[in-house]
């Protein structure tokens, strides 16, 4: 028995012998599933690579417990209506993805342009 945690969104599911077939959150059309498909982890595995932070700087009556890293952090900040470093990280990630997509488009345009030029010049592919 273990408590499966979705690697993509960080949601933990009830204890089970086997993880669910899919994450309900990640099946929503607004979410995504990584290239490797649905991945699960455990709290112990997460704790090996992340650390918890307890902050008490602004409000003496609240002790927020924050797990370091971006896993689920942006969703937490969005739900708490408190945009911070994780949501900024998502903006950087978004722009990185846009740049990668532009490079892929440019590569494909270059490939098809060179293929067309070779056909016109009588070359073979
Ligand atoms: Zn998920």
C-alpha cells in the first residue's frame, strides 16, 4: 500500500496497491500529461529530491509549509491567489516552449524548402 502522487500535478491519491490508471487532474483538457505518459511517485521519493520550507515572516499566526521545487507550486499559488516564484517559473517555461516550437517550425520550413529546391534542380532525395 502506498499513496501515489502524480508527477505532473503533484496531487496525492488515496492509498492503494496500484496507482490509478490516470490522474483525474491531468486528464482535464487544461492540463497535460508528460511525454513519458502518466507517471507516479511517492512521498519518500519526493522528499529525496525536494525539501520543505516553513516561513513565518509576514503573519505570526500562520506557518505555511512549502515544498520546494516547481511540482504543484504554480497550482498552489494560483489557488491561494498569491502569485510568486513558481508562477514566474511557468512564464519562463512558457517562453522556452514557444522558442523551441519556433525552432521546430523553422527547421521544418528549411527542410521542405531545401527538398523543394533539390526537386526543382533535378536532385534525388
Ligand atoms: Zn496529475
